[in-house]
C-alpha cells in the first residue's frame, strides 16, 4: 500500500505540472464584424475624441500633436499596428497552434493578421524576459486556460498608439486579454495598463465571426517616397495650435471638457456633471 500511495502522489504531481490541454478550439480564420465600432475598424476615430479614455495631460499633449501624415514617411509605411491595436484593424484573424506530436498538448497559439504581425502565445509556462529585452510590435505573450477562457499576459510592446487618432501608449504598457468563444463568435476582452499615459486601465472588447471559407492574404508593403516635402521633413502639429477637440465637441453637441477624456469621464456619475455643462 505505501508503494501504491507513493505512485499515486507521483502521478498527481506529474500531471499537475503539465500544461493544460486547450479547453476550446480557437483555430481557424475569424472575420471582422464591421457593424461593431465601424469607425475604429475603418478610418479610425475622429481627431480630438478622447471620450471615456483614462488619459493624463501628457497623453493629451501628444494626441493633440498627432498628424496621420506620419504614415507617408518611408520609415512609417511598413509599420504594423501594435498587438493591442491590431484587434481593431481591418484585417481578419488567423489562429493556428503548435501541437506536441507525442503528448498532443498545445505549446503555443499563433495569432496572425495578414502576416503583418504573428503573435506567439506561449502556453508552456515559460517566464517573461527581463525588462531590457527587445520590444516588438507583437510583444511577448504567455497564456493559460481559466476554464474555457484563454487569459493572455503581454509585455515588451513597442511604443505606439491606443487609437488611430493619436492617443499614445508607451513601451512600459502591459496588456491582459481574456479570449472567449461562444459558438461562431470570438470575443476579445482587453485590459491595457500604462504607467506613462493612463491613470487607470483602458478596457475594451472586440468580436470576430468564424469564417469557415476564410482565407488570409499576406499584405505586402511597398515603400513610396514622398515628393511633396523636403528630405527630413516630419509631419507635426504644434501643441496649443489645434482645435480638434472644439470641432468634435461642436459637431456632436458635447462639452469640450467631456471629449478631452480622463478617468472621470468613464463612470456613470459623470452624467451629473454633463447635465450642468453646456456645449461650447
């Protein structure tokens, strides 16, 4: 009996230490849902719209100075969206997985967006690299199953933007994602923390639709040299010279203070303040 009990304990410890099998199959091609925040999926948000974003003054300063003409520069033309912004891009998602041929365990998932970035989600329990390790557009991601929910932790992201109207995100930011499949719908729940530009977590969700006939085509980048400006010219807008917030507020009948964002604007209590404010 003692030998049998020892064997049971050994087997229990062995299986407890092994990576969990996938609870839900995420493999396949997932199409974007254009009716969900279509503006974010397509042209990007309106300039000056920081509604409900927990940004600080430093983030407002950089966002107010944003100029989308940056993407016309040769060094920007092949720049992909970061892993956090790519969920709201125009590209479908292709999910594949690395399977151990002996154990059948999933060692990693690959989240691919038209080959612009290929996010590897390591499922083998490896630690994240040290802070000084290289930062990339995909970042470094590890995942684990919590029931039928895949939870992903991402670090080592290159500095980029949270939205395509120029709201910045630093390279110190981290992201937690909870990925859930309900039938043919894939829901991604993101939580972004940034000690540089956010005073509270930036939270949003995005849905994809399973596409059994889906096919993703790699997007090739061809650099076109700018000819309208002198060499070395960088698009910019000087702080204090923009009126985007005023124009956005007037267009939608909102107080300027509200569209400037901040953690306060994220909560229902802010409605009381809006009732006493008038559009400017």
